[in-house]
C-alpha cells in the first residue's frame, strides 16, 4: 500500500503559509495551490472531491487564481467543466517559498 501524498496537517500548514505569503488570496485559493504543491490534486473535480468542496466553488477559485496569474489552465472538459491546471511561473515562485 502506498503512502498518501500528504497528511491533513501538512496540507493545512502549506495552505496557511501560502495565505500568509499572499494575503489577497482566499483560503480556498491558497488550498488549491497547496494541493497542487503537495500533488494532492491538479484538477478542479479531484480537489472538490478530496476536500468536500462544491465543484462550482472550486471553479470560481481556479478562475480567480488564473486571473492572479498563479495557475495556468491546461485543459477543460466542456461537458463536466473539469479543469486541469498547473502552477504558472508566478505560482511556482510562491510554491518555491514553501520549501524555504
């Protein structure tokens, strides 16, 4: 059996750190970046399912992060609206600060 990518404490700590680095982000937006950093979720449906958040709320947060140029949308399913994303250069800079 494989180990989970990260535990809840690690995820919450990463979310809090991102929120402190970028106070203009909502906790959901910071959580999406933390989930990406910890390899927990790289698409909107998976994030919503894992964390029990409505998909529509995740989609709004993804759109906001795209506007903030912290993530780049890589694919979108027209039927389900599942949106795949990755950190943009600006987003990678924020995530690099987590390792410091």
